[in-house]
C-alpha cells in the first residue's frame, strides 16, 4: 500500500479540495474559450449600455448554444491542410528527437571515453542559452542553405539530439544494471545490438515521456513556422489560427472554435499517456 493510501480519509479529502481550488484559476481561460466558441457576436460583446460590469456567471453558459460555429469555423479556415502539416511535423520531429537523443544518451551513459564529463557538461550548458540569442544566426544559416520557406528548418534540427531529452535518458540509462550489458557483450553483442535489443526495450517509459514532450512542443510551436514558413499551404495549426485572427479579427466565435479543436487533441493525448508520462519522469534518475 502506498503512503498516500495510508493517510486518513480527511487528509486525502482536504488535499484534493485544495488542489481543485488551485486548479480553478488555471481552467478559467479554457472555460472562457469554450464558452465564447458557442456564442454569437451579440452574446460575446455586451450592449454599450450594459457594459462589461453587467456580465455575470449566467453569461458564461451560452443561451442558445451555437453549435454551428464549429463546422462553420472548420470550413472558414483550411483546417485540414493545417492539421496535415502539423501532424507531419509532429511525427517527423518526434521520431528524430527521440532516436537521436537516445543514441547520444547511450554514448554518455554506457560507454567510457576521454572527455566524456566535459562534453556532457558542455551539452547541458546549452540549456541555459536562450533561443533568442541564436535566432538570427540560425536564420541566416538556413537562408544561406536555401531552406527558408521549407519545413527543413523545423525538422532537421530534431535529428541532432535535444539536450534536455539526452539528460533525461542518461539518468534513466544509468539505472539499468551494467551486468545485463556486460553479459550481452560477453556473448558477442556489439554496442548497436545492445542498444537496439536491450536498452531501448527497457527504456520505453523515458522514451515515451520524451516523445510526448516533443509532440506537444511541436504541436504548440508558433515561433518556428512564423520565422521560416511563408506559404499558406505549409502553415501549421498554431500559425494558421494566428493568420486567421489577422485577416478576420471580428470572427471571435470562429477563432475560439478553432482554438478549442486545436486544444482537444493535446488534452486527450496527455490523459491517455498520463501513466507512462508520470512513470518516465518518476523513474528518471531513480535507483
């Protein structure tokens, strides 16, 4: 029995009550977004004579509910194209980041070579470098390579390894007993086979955690497409919704409907992978 279940019932009830109360302010923007997506413009903006002070709790619930805002919004915006582009980027960057980071992490965690600690510290130091510092030189480099206006600047860097993912995987790989890999090495296995047949199957929790981080980060990425994409048929959902706001700023109900549809997959993905996600974080660095 875990320590949480050993606590008295009233302590568990109090803890959950406090957590729910603290979560309410975080949920208010989401509630407002869903509420706005189901209203007409007249319901969103109060009459000038009433003012915003007249808005009460009853105004959060739309009356009547405008369900047609969702199909209208999806027809008003090329949602299918934006969704296809976003899913493609998420898939490519997730596979690239997880595989490349796992290879680098295996080198740091399971092999011995001169300067390993120095290189590991140097890699971790890049986490303290703000992306704004390297934004301009990186853009100049990609423009010189002829990648501007393509998806290459958004996908190729993911195959170079992510320092944060490497750090998580190194801590996890160090918890795997060396006796397993040494026994495989005695049987004639090389590093590639050990990595593919032993380390990767044992590291599924941390790999899934990194994949979830990368997928959500790419799905929500706005700055990358803003800088490198200049063709509407290559826009992602995050950037496409912003372009919709710039072109049709008065269509707030349609914008909130699109934003709600944009948010639902991430929420569903988190709850579906919550157990694996928590397990990957909890076991990273544990003995």
